């Protein structure tokens, strides 16, 4: 696999706000906002998450997260297409091409969510596999199913037409102008065929002639398989769905510590979405994030010093000033994109400290994981940080004067390397 991705991706994903209900108009509104207000800070991907190929969820939302045996948009070659009710520009076989073109016109990149495998509806209808004489029922494995989503069967890796099916869907997505693919039900390898299907996706992407980021979900990824992930993907989830609860954020410190040695250019363990701002409209009721602002700073600081991908879950046009400030911290993103090493160097019952280094700067992130405001343990870091810039307050810090860190809060010190 060509290692062309030199920094972890930053973007927006529709799931945390819209769940399965996002429309073309919604995507365009969020893309417009990103282009106008966030692009200059490194945010660039607009990703349409799950169930873009069916329109029934509004009728059955109270009963099903994902409709059993839903009616889906599908072509003669067993490939899913956007639902034209939700994505009007897809009519006439255009797929996501017009929407991707719109996103690209804003100087942004376009991505989609897919599920592992081949549509069950294709297997039932025995539709063709492009470039073969094989039909979908010969490729589909009815014993390989996702336990939480009913849309797909896994493929039989050695079956005639299996690789050709994956080649055909990636060829289609490349023709639409897709820059990012989030493949679900594949990262933790619940199904015996998952590893083979990751390989087939990788082979298809390498063959298509377009640089497409491959993101694997959901987690937790398997630590012992880190080399395999690096060989075949660009990012992979190290957690199941991450939401705005302190216990999940606290747990992420443990996950990042384990995965830190395996963060490399071109391949990035993924801490999942950033549940900030307005969330959950598609789950029934719009709400504000449950994280305090200090917890949001802690999340952003950990994700960045670990070099995780960053995917905003909020409805962008509804961002308030405080959240915008959180998402436009140039010093923080400079750290994320330029550091070459980072690691946890200290922890006790109250604090966790990470250090990182770039070609001309070093950083220390001090996290207060306790329930009370506490003095920063400056005795646990080098005296070289005296006078360092604290990148959230943008103030110079004198170690001898101390610094109060709020409960579940953080300070991040940035110091030039002499």
C-alpha cells in the first residue's frame, strides 16, 4: 500500500447528529459551513454516514435503528446507490457524483460510509457482478452477517466474483469522486471473512487509480493485528462508538497508551468521533453535548497529541462561539500535524501527562482526571517548560507560579527546541 497520507484526516461525519436521516441539503449546508469557517484550520473531509441507500427509516424510526430487509437503491451489478428522495442529484444513475463535485468545488473532500460485504437484496435478486458471469448469490455468504445491521451478507473470499465485486464498487466510488471510505462491521474482525474483505478492499482501492482514505470501523481494533492494519488501511477504530460520557473519555487514555507505539505516518489508530456542539437530532431529540468545556478540551488535546483522526459529530451551522474556538485552535492542530513522537510519561490517581516532539517544538499535556481542581504537578515535567506557551489560554506559564487545572481539564505546554 502506498503511504501517501502524511497526517491523520480532519473532517465532519453525519452520524452523531443525523444518524440514518442525513439528506443532500444537510450535507451541503455542513460543507458550506466548513468551507467558510473551518477549512483554513485543516478541516477538509465531508463524510456521509450509514444508510444513504434507503429512505424508509423515517417510517420506522421508533421501531428499528436499521430496517430489516429494507428497500434499497441498487444497480444491475449489485451496487448500492444513494436514495434519490434524500439525494435528488443522484437521479439518472449519477450516484454521489454531483454531490462530490459540489463538495470538491468548495475545496473540500468527499467521503461515504459502507458496510462490509454485498447487499442481501442483491443475493435474493441474483443480480450480476460486473465483469463476470457470476451472480450475487454465488458470492454472498448467508452465514456471515452483521449482528447489528441487516443490510449485507459477507462475501465468500475465495468465490469467483468476490474480488471483482469489491473492484466494481470501488471503481464506482472512484468515478463519483469519493476521497474517503468508512467501512463498517470489519475492524474488530467479528466475521471470519473480515480480514480477507479488508485485503480485497485494499486491493480494489490500489487498483482504482484514485487516492482514497480507507477507514475501518467499529472498534476496538485488535492490538496484535496492528501490522495488518498498517498494511491495509489508513485509519482504524480503537473503540466502539464514542459518545459524550466522562467514563468513555477516561477509558480512552488507556486505549491511547496501548496504541501509541503503533501510530505511524500513513496509518492512524482512530479514537472515533468528536461529540461536541449539537447532537442526536436523528436519534429523536436534538441536544447539546454532555461534555463540559474542560472535558472537550481534554478530548481534543488527547486526540491531537495521540495523532488520532478528528471527525466532528456536531451540526456545523449550529456551532456556538465556544465550540468554534475549540475547533479552530491553530496551535493545537500544529502540534497534531507536526509531531513525530508522543507518549504518556506519567500517571497517578489525579493526573496523566503526555509529551510529544516535532522538528522544532516539544509539548507537555497535563490532564487532571480527578473530580476536583488541582495544582499542575510541574515537578513531573522538565524545567525546560518554564515560560512555555499554554496553547488553550495562549499565555506563558511560569512553573514556579503554579497553575490550577479544573476537574477533567487540561493544559498543553508548547516550547521551542533550542
